[in-house]
């Protein structure tokens, strides 16, 4: 038993009693029935030279450096690393071969789908594709790529594609330089001629524009003079129009005031007459209401007395009819009860008679069943027994004797 503490770049992986699977911790008590493994989570650089082949079947070498380590920011990934990788040293051949196999496999699959031109020109995209595909495979071991650096692509001996491509680039640059020098010389000579011609053209253009501007200035002066005179005349006309509008407005206001004064006088007279009519109407309404209330009180008292009298008479008639109806109902109920009792008695007699017949039939059935059992289910023997027992044969003999006697045979 002891208290274990991991260093800054280490973790404790504890298993045993009291722990369901694996417990990861930076510090913990470790009991005798538990096992503790310390593993380092610092990243490691892996340098490889991956031999690959493009889609044109051209081989080349990709030097690459990957910085790989456990994913410490994901508890699940760290648990996977502790279960699968913590027993091996980070620098061991097992881990090195595992990482190298994943990187080489994914890189070769990716390069096989690309041309040499695509690999050479799209270095950033190529690096990104390799990074993503390798990371996808490393996730199952709890590993993460902290950095990936793909160096300059190298030719395989016997296949000098990049060497020839460099020579081609140098030749294209030299030829382009010669073309640029010739174009610069041509532009210099053409530019000098163009500058001379532009100087002569600009001088003529400036002279013509000077004459045009002088003429425009004279015309603009004349236009300004005419414009000032027109504006003065317009101002005078506007002033005269304003005075005329003011006079008209004053006359209209005077007429409106006179009209308003007369209308106010007429309205005041009408208002007085209407008020008098309203007051007279209210007085007449009050008188009519007084008379109406008086008549209403007289007729209401008389009607109330008549109503109460009628109500008392109607209540008495209703009470009398109810009593008579109750007597008739009671008599009918008694008759119905007597009828029901007679019917029940007849029904009971019939029921008892039916029960007697049923009992007799059951007895006869039992009797016949017993006879059949006695003669071993011989219907002929049972028939003969019944005819003898019931005197059928004797009756037949008597009947035949009487018949013969009535015939009076002569024997």
C-alpha cells in the first residue's frame, strides 16, 4: 500500500479491486490488491521516408516528420491509450512500427489517387489530406497528431522526375528572362516615340482648348447679364403679385367676419327659441307622467284584487280536480292489482300442471329406459311386454269376439 504521485507529463493507470475498469489519476492511494502503471503522455517525433507511387505509376520518396502523442484533452482517448499502448515504451519498435504502418499506408493510398503534378503543386492540400486520414486511424489508439511536416519530395534512383522538372523550370525561367528583356527594350523604344507624339498632341489640344474656353467665357458673361436682368424683373412681378394677394386676403377676411357676426346673431335667437321649446316640452312631459302614474295606480290596485281572486278560484278548482283524479287512479290501481292476482293464480295453476306433465314424462322415460335395459335394448321384446302388461292383447281379443258375435256366424 502506498500513495503514488505522477510527474507533470505522466499519468497513473490503476486496476484491481474496487475499480470497475481502469482508473486514471495524477495522484492516488494504491492498495495491495491493486496494480499501478505509470505512463508518459509527452509527444514524440517520428521521422519516416515513405516510398509512394502516383497514379501515373511514378515512384518517389516523401520525407515526413510527425509529432504524435496521447490525446490528453479527451478522457476516452486517454483511457484507450492507457489500455492499448501504455505497456510499451514510446520509443520501442512496437510503437514505432505501429505509427509508421498507419502513416505509410494512408499516405500511399492517398498518393495513388493523385498525379505527380497534383502532389507537387498542391503541397498544402496534400499535407492536409494526409493529416486527416492518418488522424482518423490514430483515434482508435487514443493518439493525436500535434504537428506534421512533409519535406521536399525526393526522386527514387532511376526515376529522376523532380530533377528533370527542376531543369525544365530553369530553362523556362531563362527563356522567360530573354523574352522579358526583349519586351522591355521594345517598350522603351515604343515609349519614347509615344512620348514625343503625345507632347505634340497635347500642345495642339491645349491651344484648341484655350480658344474654346475664351469663347465660353464671353458667352457666359453675356448669359449672366441677361440672367440678372430677368431675375430683377421676376422679383418685381412677384412683389406686385404678393401685394395683390394680400389685398384679396384682407377683403375675404372682412367678408368672413361680417358673415360670422350675422350668423352668430341668428344662432343666438334660434338657441333662445329652442331652449324655450325644450323647457315647455319638459313641463308637458312631467304633467303627462303625473297623470299616467295616477291612472296606473288606480287600475293596478283594481287589477291586483281581481288577479288574487281569480288565483284563489283557480287553485280551488285545481285542488278539487286533483282529488277526483287521485280517487279514479286509486280505483284503477286496485282493479289492476286484482286482475294481476287472478292472472298470477292462473299462471301458477298452469305452471304446476306443466310441472306434473314434465314429471310424468320423466318417470315414463325412466321406466322405458329401465325396461330397455332389462331386455338388452330389444325394442320388440319391450313392445310385447308393454302390450301384455297394459292388457292390449285382451282388449283386442274382446273386440274381435264382439265383432264376430255381431256377425252371427253359422258354425
